[in-house]
C-alpha cells in the first residue's frame, strides 16, 4: 500500500517522487540529511511554526536561525530574508537550507524565494504541513516547482490524515533515493549498487547510517482513501473560511489575508485581537466549549531555543502576532449553526 499511496500523491501533486514516512517531522529530518545538512551548516526558518520546522536542522547537528514574519501574510518575510542574506554573505554565514512554512495553508511567494535561493546558493525545503490541497499559480503545492523538497503532514489535526504520517515530495531522483535509504536503516538491496562483491541473494548492504521512519501499509491504505476526499475537504474549509471573513468583518480583529498568486489550503483560521485580552477571550471561549487554540508560540521563545541564545525581542513581528493570535475552529464537518455560535461567543467575549 505504501508504494501505491506514494504514486497517488505524486500524481495528485504532479511531482515525480514521493517518499512516505512516519511523520512530517521524519520527512523534514530525512530531507535535511539528504541535502547534506550537518555540523557547521545553518538552516533558517520562520518563528511562527511548529517546533519541528526548526528541530530537523538540530537533529543533523546544524545551527538554526529564524527570519521574522511579514505581519500581513504571517509567513517568513522575504524582505527581511533578503536583508539577512546580504549581511550573512558579508560575514560568510549564509544558510545551507531555508525552510519556508506555508502558515495556515497560505502559500509563500515561492518564485521570489527561488530567486534568492539561486542568488545566494541555498536549498529550499517547503514545510507544507498546512498546505496540501493548495496551489501556487496553476501548480499544486507539492510539485516542487520552486523548491528541492516539499513536506506534508498526515497528523490527525491536518487537512488529511493517516493517523500519523508524512511525506517528502521531490523532482530530484537522487534526493528521493537518499531519503528512501535514510528512512530504512541506510540499507541497499539493489545488487548493482553494492560496493562489495555479490555473494548471494540474501545480501543487503548498509552503506550509510539510517533510521526507521517507514510508513506502515495500514497508514498508507487510509491515506489513499483520504486523498480521494481531499478536494472536498478543501472546498468545505474554503467555504467556512469565507463565511468567517464575512461574519467577522465588523469586529475589532485582524482577519487573515491571502496572497493573490496562490490558492490557500485554508488549514487554519487565525484572527488577531486588536484590543481585547487574548487570554480572557481564549479562556471564556474554552469555558463555553469552543475549541479555540493558539498557533504558535514563536519557536525561538521555547526554553530549548532560549538555551541556544535566542531571547524575547529577537523577532518582534512574530512576538507581536503571538500576543494577539487566536485560531477559531475550522474543519470540514463544522456546521453553519456551530460556526454561528462560535461567532456569537467571540462577539460576547470581545465585548
Ligand atoms: C504538524 C506540523 C509539523 C509536524 O508534523 P508531524 O507529522 O506531526 O511530524 C511540522 N510543521 C508544521 C508547520 C506542522 O503544522
């Protein structure tokens, strides 16, 4: 079932290679490994993401740095990235990999990012954990039109799920091979690729160190069915998303924006409270049984990253966004009636 699921994903995304694994975290790690990230290398990502976007570099012994967000898109700011690259070039500290995160499903300006990648010589891994089902221009996210690798998550909270699971998409056959090898113990079974002499049909060679990040057939079977429903999941999310936009237009909140050149996957609906106290609104809504959430605590504010030297004030846009952010419930089966009560409770809470 795993190769079948991989073929379905490759076909859906119009990318030649899909390597399905046990999680997006695993996929990010093996993508970094396959790109040769190691001690002494630098990987940059956005502070407004799940911790896995940064941790993958640490697994490989590389150092992590962040580029602050654009307050409008909440994605990594390309202006700030460019400014940071200019300084890094002078100091000889350019990143090996940049990991843009399509936050909430809203796709980054990949064409502009790819221009910077070409100029400054870094690889791009898209963290598209929120963005399966979205597109950039006419091209689905996952096609890797402007990136080396694109990673999706199939964790239960994501747009489609395999219980736990993830995949790395790529156009590059060599990268796909390296990732496959790494996620299955570094073992090779193809005799033509052996370094030793052929000794019998039982022989396999472990030529490099690997892990076991394999996806199970049971997960893949679920994924094949989920993928068939993906267009319908995305359509429903889109409609609910648009309904929130309409119903909240008169409130003292900042609504999510959309890039003109891309179609979001509408994974999260995040507002920012202009005046009301986020803690009070959050607690009140939770007390009324509404599953609000906060995405995300800026990664550099996590105690682990503070021990690496990051501190409050390092990425002011991200920190200001975090103080005000509130994610409202958004999932395909959310009924219009329930959505209306979310809006009504929010109105009350903001008063
Ligand atoms: C969920 C998520 C991940 C990690 O996905 P897993 O499949 O749970 O490992 C990584 N990055 C982002 C942006 C996510 O939302």
